[in-house]
């Protein structure tokens, strides 16, 4: 709390923001009509909408219609959610019998054509029963359907972070899973960060919504909720997002993956649709424009959303959409994306050859067609490409628009002759300046820009770092090496015929046996030191021959992990051994498409042993392998190709900090040139930053923040050289110092340090700090272990962290000490607080740490008692707080504190024994003390215990949701009457009757306010 502000204040301002844009609001206590607490759909509202929207359906069939929408098929939560989303967005065919005939109506539970005709309601604090009773902060209902869930954490508390909101929304999918049958997406916020995402998705895939109009981007985190509400929750926009920008990607027999667009995709696609409608009209210019979104930021999905909207747009009149790429592998990858997203776009066609392409284009029906540009080739004897269709409602989408669209004498010219009235749009990940052609003349203006800087800032892509590990091109002749460096800088300029001789000369020296042996050893050494357990690597070579030679060099090194080669084949030139299954592999070097897909799947799987793939040209564009972290470049690449290649390592993946481009041949100048062109084209940000200049300073800054938590004068540089016993004692003292009010701040700082360390741990300036970083990780794990074993119970992945710790340092497992054992505490339980504990308390080491550990254990016990409304809990809590304060102020000794803890433990133990003797539950004990504190000796313990059991049982029969609220005075009266009747039957009369009735009901109001959650 800050200045009296609470989480409820943040909740109320969020509700007010929604009311300001036209949403209705009800607190859950004013929400009636639910048949049970497990029901999450507001059936009366849904029935009302369907009656008004479909008056031709008789009222007696409305209840059945509602049940169709509220009971989606599916074994798993995701399957039910997918089925519901399909019914929500596409409607259902509802039938009933009338006058002996079957009547059919197509019904949708949302009025998509008139968004403002729908019922938008925000409800807060709705109690829901499931596996565990839960109460989400806010739910957005549309026509009675719970489509969006908000989980908010207080902006005024340092401890209430967005991580907690994420954990809570994820746990809801298990505890109250029925709510998420209908969920479109969720919003989590701590006031500073506000993110939207799909419940169940990794945290890394939640994203901020940073624009209200798609033109201005707001990067101020203090505005995050305002921008989210105004930018995403406008009624028309919210419905548009749910209908057109959420899809379920289905990959064969695997369960679908649900994805939702990010703000740049939404606005970019929406602007592109507007321009497409304009360009295809009779007066249109057929130039839709260029959508420039940074490589890796979801361009393929943007195309999917764009095609889905266009195919259903009434003004497009059932259009044909041609998706054209310049390479077969990209054609296959993009086609696969559309196949998986068929729920959004329907069936797609793939032109397998030039003849099939012509037939598909002549079809008058609307369809989506995939083709490579080379299929627009002339047949033998043709002077020019024939016209296939003169319709205007044809849209050609060119992926990486500026690569193949400029030769009117070639395939691109044939495409335009085949479809003379088609409109063209370009999707690109790099600025049009890389083409150095008249892109505006062909496609029109840039529609929307989402550059590398913004993509990295948003977390849509990760930062890429450049690391130079040049291996001389001529290991024996320095002068020749300089000459070859000149060739590297020139290769890629001009026409290929002029380059062939230079490339051949360079290839010979790059592929020498001695150099490749050096390269193989260095790659394995670098990856072994730098890579996390989940990381994968891609190696880029100049030729297929070099790919194979490097593969053999690497496989010959002991300890080399599995490697595969992915490259094209040439049946006229390939040695037969390239088509034989390789030792230690399931494949040959020349792989079928199915085998290439299998290799890609292995690389995508962090648990699979495959760590490297070696390529020449394949997979350098369009390939999406999220765990891919290291790109080892031993081939000259320039311009657009370089930007595309390095973007292979910028994909977001859980635990991944960034991507690293490791340069073995000298592409630094090409990167500078690419950066210059990128900024010339209007983009912000660098394709790759120097790892020494950018990542290393981040590490040292993070290290300084963590060091600030260490006591002054404590030397942390030589801790590993201490004798083992002394080292463990020293670590125990350090952990004792770090535990306390600032421990969460330390854990956050250490987590940031660990993330910064991952990318740079193998670099020379950082290596000397490895023990420093290891120490802080050990300390963090000790604190987290305590939180699990005897503290607040927050879920932490301790086993994974221990494994990472051991992976990082051989022998590090010795440092993972048991704090309780180290300070002489037999087990993490208050039962050890006894006279024997006191007897040798000051004789054992680490007095401060022992007190902190025991304080935490006692606080946990007291917290439980306070929750049960035990008077003793409050008494011990105050006593513990005062005693600790006196100790810190040096008013009392540690032994006195220990004595107090032992006394507190005795009282708790007496309480426990008393409860067991009476046979009462924890909740019943809270009421027992009301009677006991009256001091009436005429009541025996057994009589009071029996009385309380009857009272609690009688009250529970009358409790209802929100029973303590003023509008439910009738329920309050029933509870009071139930208590009074029990007391009267037990012969309680007069003032005692009046006092006990009032006291018991007041205690019940306090204890059961949130019934049934507190049941």
C-alpha cells in the first residue's frame, strides 16, 4: 500500500476506463440469475440477446439454443475452447421441429455486423467454484458470454508483480477451467506493465498493446492500461480482434496452438485491408502498398490474418488471393502456415506445376493460391504469357516483395500479364531501400512500419548480438589473407557471372582441411561454453562440399553432439555417399522434404539431442526455429540476405535472452552497410549489436545492482578457495544477511543478472566473474528453497535451477547447502523449539540466521492462525513483531528472542492439544473461544464443543454468496435466526443469548464473508 491506495483502487479505475467507452458494469454481488457458483455464463443475458436477434425462433426453443453455445464439445480445455470459438465466430445451424417440419436457422451469439447492438458488461469479483474456488478480478461479458478475463496486481505494492498475475491466470485454467471454455484472451497487469495473451501460453508470448490508433506508438509504461483499454477494447475493435485475429494453428495430429495478433499485426493488417478495398475498386490504382514488419515479428501470421479478412470482405466479392514467393522452401513454409491456420482462411491451393497454376488462375471462384514466381514461365513456342483472368478482385501477395518483382521481361512481368487487373501488396521484413528499385511504382506506398527497434522493445523479437571469431582465410600467408579479405568484401556486388571466379577462389581457401578443423573445434568449444541446455545452433557454409567436410570434422571430435546437414541435391554432381545414411544419424546428407521437416522438428524440440544444423542457402529465410540461438557464419552474405539470415536467431523462446551471430569470415562491414541501408529506409534499430559493446555492459550493470545487497567489507572474490566447512559457514552467513525485507528485491536483481550472464559468460571480460555470479545464484536458490519448504509456498522451479547450477559449474552441487542443517536446526518445523533448543542456542554458530529461519517458520504458523480468526494468533503476532524489533534495536539479546519463540511454540502446542481433545475443527475453534471467553464455569468443555458444532452446521445451511452485503439482509436474518434457535434449544437465555447470538454472527461475518471460498 502507498498513501492508502490498494489493489481495489486499480481495479476500480480499470472498470471506470471501461465504463467511459460504453461498457455496463455490475459488481458480482449485484449479479443474479446464476443457478450455481460453478456456472460462468450469464444465461439470461444470452437468452435475451438471442430472443431479440432471432424473433422467428419460438421462445420454447431458446433454452436449447443457449445450451448449444454453452456446452462445446471437446475432451481437453483447448479442444472445447476451439469448438466454442468456431461457434462464436461462424455461428451454428440450429434446427427444431415446427408443424411436423424441420426448421433451420443460422445463429451467431454475437451481432458481428452491428457491434454496438451487443451487450458489453464488466463484472468484478465473481466467485466461481471449480476444482478450487476462485474469484477473478474482472470478466468482460459480451451477450452473457465470458470472453475476456483480467487479473490485476496492485501498482502500489513492490511485491505484487505481473509475474504473480501471470501465475494466477495460468492456475485459473486448472482451478476454474470452465471459465476458459469461452475465453478469447486474458489481460494481466501490475499497473506498470499491462499485457494480453492466451491463457496457458508461456509468459514470453504475452504482449503489450502500445497504440490507440495504429499510427502513434506509446512506449510509456505508465500509460499501459490506458493504451490497452482505449486501443484494444473499443467495442468494434474488440469484436474485430476476436473474430479476425485469433486462430488455432493445427499441425497434423498434434493439439492445436491458439494464437492472437499483437498490436502491430492488427493495425498493419487493418490498414492493408483498407488499401486493398480501395485499390481493387473500379476507380482503384491496383497498388495496395508495402507492409514492412521486422523479420521475426510474425509476418506470416499477418499474411494469414490479411487473407482471412479479405476472403470474407463483402466489398471484395469472393476474391482470389495469390500468394507468391521466390523460393520453393519459402513457398512450402508459408503454405504450411496457411494449412495450419485453415480455421481462419479455409482451404488453400498449392500450384504444383506451371500448368496447374494456369488452371487455378482461370477459375472464377474465390480461392487462395500458392505459387513460386518461376511457375509463371513461358511454355515452348509461347511469345508471351496468356491472360488467365481479368477480374479486378484478385490480390497478389508478394512475400519479400522487392526481390523478384522488377523484371518485366521475366517471371514478374508474366505474372502481371496473366492477371492484368490484379492488385498487388508486398510484405517485407527489410526496408525497400535494399532493392534499389522503384518499389513505390510497383506496389504503392508503405502502409505500415514495424522496425527492429520497436520489435525488440516490445519483445516481439529478441536482440541480436554480433561476436567476431575470425579464422584467417590463409593460415600461413598473412599477405594472401588480406587479399582474400578484399574478396570477401566484394562478393555479393554485381552480377554472378562477374563473381564466379572470386567466389571459387575464396571457396578453396575457406574449405581447406586445416582451416575447417580449426573451425570445427572452435564452434564446439564456443557452443559448449556459451549455450544454455535448450539452445540450438545453425552453421552457414559457402558450398555443399564445405558443409559435408565440416560435418565430418565436427563428428570426428570427441563429445560432438548430433548434427545434420540441410541442403539441396544435384543428382548429376552429388557423390553417392551423400545419399547414404550417415553414421550416428537417421538420415543421409541429401534429405527428402519429409526428412527435412523431421530435422526441423528435432531442432524445435529443446529435449531432442540434435544441437546443430549445417546449411548453405536453405533455411536462411522464412524458417522459424525458436530455440535457435547461435548463427555461426562462414560465408560472405550481404544486404537483404544478411538481414534475413541473422534474423533466424531473434525468435522469442522461454528463457532465451537473445541471439548471437558468430562471424568466422568477416561480415562486419556488410553488417554496417546493412545497418546504414536499414536506417536510410526509415527503420530504427540495428540488425545486430556488438556483443562486447552492448551485452557486456548490461551484464556489469546488473552485477553492480546485485553487489549492492552484499554487506560492506564482505569479500566475495575468493569464496571458493575457502576450506569446505568455512565456505559453507560463510555462505550461510551471507544468505542470512540477504533474507528479510529485501530478499524479493535481491531475487529479482539476481534473476536479471543471470539472464544477462547467459549471453556473455564465455567472453574474456566476464569469465573472471563466473564465481561471483555462481555465488549469487547459490544464495538465490537457498532463499527460494526456504520459500518452498517452510515459507510462503510460491511455486518455483527449484529443480530446474539446481540442474542449471550444476551444469554451469562442476562441483557446484557441493555449494547447495541445507541452511537448517548448517545452523543446527534438525528440521524446518516449529516443533524443535523446546528447552533443548534453548540450552545450546548461543553455543551454535550463525545466531542471526537461526533467528531468521525460526522467525519465518513461526510467522507461517501465526499466519495460519490469523486466517482461522484465532485470538491467540493475533497475540503471538504482536509479541513476535515487538520482540524482533527490540532485538534489532539491541534492547534484548538473541537468547531472549529464542526464549519468546519457545514460549510461543508452547502456546501453539497447547492450542493444538486442546483442539484435538475437544474434537473441533480449525474453523470451529474460532467460535469456541467466544463462549469460553465469557468465563461461565457452568458450561463444560464438552457442552461448549457440542454447542459450537451445532451452531456452525446450522449457519452453513443458510449461507449464500455475498450474504454479508446490505442487499442480502434476508439471508443475514436467516443466519441470525439459525444461531438463535440452536442456542435456545441448548437452554441459553437472557443476556447470554443476546450476547452469544450477536458475537457468533459477527465472527461468522468476518470468517465467512467470502463464502463459499472461505468454506
